[in-house]
C-alpha cells in the first residue's frame, strides 16, 4: 500500500528549465566564455548547481564564485517559473489522504526563494533540500532522510521525478519510481527502467487508487 508520494520540483512540479538551465548557460558564458546550448547543459537537470559546475571548474572557490553568478541570473529569470498545469489541484486533492513530501536538488535558499512563494507548502509533510545531506542525487541519502522523517519504509513510497538522477536515487533507496513524462524531452534508455510512467500531472492521482 502506498502511504507517501514524494516529489522532485524542477521538471516535475515546476516548469523551470528556462530559469535553471538558462541561468547556468548565462553564467558560464559571462564568466568562462563558454557558449553552450540547452542541449549541452541538459545534464544539469536534477543535480545541485555546484555539482553541475564541477564539470567545468576544478577550483572549489571558483565554483562558489560562479554559483553566485548563477543565482544572480536565477533571480532575473525566476519569473519564468510556473507550476505545470494540474499540479496544484492534484496535490490539493491528494493531501488529505496521503503523506506528501519533496526531495529536491535545490538548496534551502533556492527552495525558499523559488518554490515557497508558489503557495503549496501547507500540503507537504516533509521537505529535503540539497542543504540537508552531504550526498545528493543519485545517492539515496536525500530520499532515505525523507522516508525516515515520514516514518515509512521505502516499499510504501513512490518518488515522482523526471531525470535519470531521480530514478537512480529512488531505486537505490528501494522505492518505486514514477516518471513525470511531461518534464522530459525525447525518449532515452533509462526511462524504460521507470516503474510507472505518468503522461500528465493529473495522472498523479491514480497512484493512490
């Protein structure tokens, strides 16, 4: 029996590609002179900004500096972020009957600045950000912490996400993975490993029937 649904944010609850990938793109262009496309930076979806920047920068202090530039651009682009259609109504429908959680690669500061203003926080029983664990997706630690706080075993939870990192974290923790198909572009081999495929946000409601 499913007792909890736990969600990724970017690409799952929120359409944020323009802000998240765009901010990294602009920062790398400005600071490193790298002219990268959205396709080049698709790997950044689902992992913390610092981890993404490690692909291009070796010095930890320089990573911190460029991350500040990324956050500056996010602030300018955050107005482009919006909930996917059907997300809010579906979560409000589910909240009285099942525990809801979030496990995100956003830092606590990013979460508070970008997601909290969307007004859905009262619906969630626990939130784990990148600030809460030393290891992040695809390691199972963030999801395991969420399960511990919800006091349920992994076998009674479903994690809903849109990236390979989400799937790997979920299966490493022993939970079921539901692919948010609306947040992915194209079809790749890893998607075949999803336990459940959801075509649209309103399909989330079927997970508890």
